[in-house]
């Protein structure tokens, strides 16, 4: 088995969500991440993790059906 590579940092993460507006509100208002960019025409939003210009998290609306 190979040794795991240690993570030094993380710049960007993508999350598939079923309701983009609700997800933006949660990550902005509850978690406290500042909104960096909202692209509703693409079904995507980007939020800063920490200071603006640093790490970024992206939420994208998924067209996949939700499992029961």
C-alpha cells in the first residue's frame, strides 16, 4: 500500500446542491462564508473560505434526482 500524500492546503471545493439559493443562504448566513460570485445562469455560486482571495468553495445546482 502506498503512503498517503499529506494535504498542505485546499483552494477549491465543489458541492452539488439541489437548491442553489437555499445553499447560498446557508453557507453565507449560517456558516458565515462571504459570497464571492453568484452565477445563477450557470447554476453556480462561489463563496470565500476565510479571507477574500484565499480559498474558495463552489456550490452548483445538480439536475440529478434526489435519492429517497
